[in-house]
C-alpha cells in the first residue's frame, strides 16, 4: 500500500513519520522545495531523537527512512491512499483533489486532514465523492494517538472503514465522527482557547497566569502554550471557520489579541515568537 502525503509542514511530516514507522511506502509532496527540505530535516531529527531515547532501534530508523521519498511534481502523486495537509483554504484543497482524482484510479482513497472545513464542502465537485473521507490527526501527529475519521454526506461506509483501519495500523486510536463544525475535538476544545483569550482581553489575568492555572488544574499545556505549539495562525483560522459555520455565534468569536499576533507574523514555536518568545 502506497501512502502519499500532500504538504510537508509539521503536520504532514508528522503523519509521514507515523506512516513509515508502520511499514508503509510513503511519498511526501510539497510545491516548495524549501518546504520539502525542512520537512525532511524535521523527520530525520525526530527519528534520531526517538533512537537516542531508545524508542526505536537504529535498524528500525534506517528501514523507516528507506520507505520515505519526497517530490515537488504533482504528476507523481499516484497511490493507494492520499491525505492532504495543505493550507486551510477550501479553494486550494478542492483544486488539489480535482487533480488527484484525475490521475488516480477509482480504488484510491482521497483524504483530507482538515481541522475545520466541512468534508462535504471539500468533496463538492469530485466525480466520485464517495471515495473521499476526513482523516484528522492532531499535532504532533507522530505522538498524538487520536485520529478522527469523518464521513461526508457522500462518503462510502467502506471507505470510512478502510481509513479507520489504516489509522489503527499506525497505532492510533481512531474514532468515527460526523461532518459537523469542528468535528469532535475542535468543537470541544475551542472554548479552551476562546475563553482563555477572553480572560486576557478583559484583563482578568495575563496569559502566563492563565496557563499556570490551567496546568495546575491538570492540563498538560495551558491554552496559550498550546496555541503556540499548534500555530497561532492555524488556531485562529480554525476559530474563524467555526465562527462562520455557527453563523457568528458569539461563543466562537475570534479574539482581537490573536488577530494581532497573526498580523505580526507571531505564529508560535515555528516562527520563534508567539504568546511566548522562543528566540532566547
């Protein structure tokens, strides 16, 4: 079974790590060569760290890397399961899947890792939307166990089952979800971020104090540290999408504080600065 991952960012690279460690031949695609180089370095560094900590052997690492390839050529994206992890923009995803459908056989499963755009919307326009499914990983994908399997209106039950089984073969805990705004986790977790941001906006406490309080209450990371890890701009995009999907329900309102961070290019760990400074 050949796996193709479209998008060599942190999420795509994390999915690739899970895939090659599970024994799958995996091709990672990105339109930008620099992104491919960065993704390759990320994957190699992660596997090196796993080896040094005794989580995998040197032999397992080398075999996994031997299953991995990279490309910037869209005509090479022919496989058995293709999962995209590109920008959270509907038009980009639709155009990509129209191309993928045109060069692959009907047996190929097309999947999106979207965290907020309805699966049914992305599948709209495909000739065979029944083979389209959501496979939503969480960051970092090689560590987080949960994977949401989302069926759109037209998704075949057999395709959803195949996606579930593939995620399970990676050692993940897969769950089925309906194509509702935010699916399961982002619907539940959205208020962890939104309410934290509201507290900061209203000057009830600063973001460091809010993080400390949440962590002291049992959360591994406070909302601001978690936004920095996920990507402030990604988190903001998901909140904005859900706000629109819930017809501007005030409880999903995006934050002005977060908007300023995005406007400044302070996306979190990936840029060296977010709510916290990682450059020092």
